[in-house]
């Protein structure tokens, strides 16, 4: 079963074809990041307009790269939320149009759950597991027992991990998106133990995250030692990686699983992978990370998750449109058929 996956929740117009939820056939992305850079962040109206321009060529190119015709599509999966409403609307409307023109089933998926399915393109997901989604808008830790069964254990109380990188980059005068720029700059840092950033200490039982303190301290230090930008970038990366590892350890104490799945843009970060990898080998846990190019938004993760949903018979109703805001907890309760 070949699923066309469509993703338009933020500034990337992405489309991909995945076979049976496992095999990546083609994946293409057209980003408006270069245009957004001029504004220092994502402007919703600009993103929506770029999606309108890019969606048809991106999907057509993804099908072409897969050696497929429209008729070869067996089903369509699209990100339904959360994200920018105007941006989501373009993808959802397009997916529904393709579905009705070809008479194929369409399913709408949750963007965060989809991020995790970038891992399904490497090997089948092994349950039970801990799942950590670290993206531009979310930092979510969950206990994952089956497809469609994600129990949220912790979330960020303020900035997301990716946002900490993006805002930190802006403080240090680096371009958007900040994560890759911070990582490159951190590589040039000289060892200096005196430049560190704080890791928030929440309650002893809390599995939540907080990154706003890191940002505030970074701003102060950037004013105090403006010539030490590489060391500051290094400290930021270190603080985020430490905060993630600390909560994973706490979650593991309650849920001693054999697998940890990482997803979202920040999971592309080498230091984050390394630190969680060290933790995992100490605990004899297997760490699963998506290929770097599938950490940030893409259509392949949407198609992979869509396969599981479509084969369960789930369909996007004629009246159903984008869903935002859409807390993961609510989406999971919906997947179990509970009142939310
Ligand atoms: P969400 O998924 O929460 O809606 P999003 O889709 O915008 O947000 P992603 O595409 O998953 O987020 O990831 C983008 C984020 O990942 C940005 O904040 C970016 O700075 C960060 N990021 C990308 N590459 C790296 C990296 N190498 N190191 C750290 N952060 C990174
Ligand atoms: Fe995302």
C-alpha cells in the first residue's frame, strides 16, 4: 500500500511516498525558510501563501521521483494539526481534493505523533518505549505502548527545546532556524568551564521541562562576554541536552523500558544524540533516532503514521478540517474513542 504523505503545518511544504508504513520511496520538501529569514521567524500569512504556491509542484515531484502516477496512490495522509491554521488548511484541503478526485481514502494525523514515525522508516517500532519529541514548538515526553497509545508524561512549561535554540541564536546574532547555526558555532568553542547555563530544577517528581531560564541567562552572558559566542552556543547546547537527559532518567525510573525513541528537529543535534546515547548505553536501553533529514518536518513521517491509521479504517470526515490547537493528550484520547 503506497501512501502519499502531506505536511504543511509550519513553513515547510513537504510530500512523500511511503510503502506499507516502512519503505521510503520518495520525499521532497520545499521550504520558505529563506523568505522567513528576512523576518527573523515564521510569518503565518507568508507560510500559507508559500504553501499554496508549492503544494502541487511538491506533490507532483514526489510522485515523479517515486516513478508513480496519481492513480498509483493507494491512500493519502495529511497533518491535521497542531500548527498554523492557514498553513494546515492548504495541506488538508489539497489532501481531500486528491482523495475525492482519485477516490482514495484520506486520513488526518497529529503532527507530533507523526514526528515519531520518522523512526518507523528504519525499523518497526518496538513497544513499550519512552518517546521524546523535541521540536520547534514542543518538548513532549511520553510512554508509548502501541500504535496510537502515547501517554504524555511531561511537556515544556514555557519555551520548547527548538525554541531555546532559535531564541538563543537570535540573541547571538545567528540566522533562523537557530538549531543548526548554534550547533556549528558550538563546534568552534574553546573549553571553558566558567561559561555554563542553568538547567531548570522543577519538582522532584516532575517530568516537565522549562527553557526560559536558559534564555534569560544567555541574554545576560551575551551582554557580559560578547566575544565568547562559540562558548555560549556550546553552553546552550549542553544545557538543553542535560535537561532532556535528566528527565529521561527520571521517566526511566518509573517506566524501565528497553527502547527510547527520539524525534523532532532537535533530535538532529549531535550533542543531544550523544548525551542521550551515553545515557542509553549505561541503562542498556536502545536509543532510536531518525535519519537527520527526517528529524525536521517531512511528508514521510506523515505517510508512515497514516499507513497505520488507514489500515485501522480511520478516515478524515468530509466536515473535518485542520485542528489547532490540538493537545497530544486530546488526540490520543480521541484515538482510543474516549470523550475528550
Ligand atoms: P513542531 O513540530 O513543534 O510543530 P516544528 O515543526 O517547527 O515544530 P521541527 O521541524 O521538528 O519543528 O524542528 C525545527 C526545530 O528544530 C527548530 O527549532 C530548529 O532550530 C531545531 N533544529 C533543527 N536542527 C537542529 C540542530 N542540529 N540542533 C538543534 N536544533 C535543531
Ligand atoms: Fe514539526
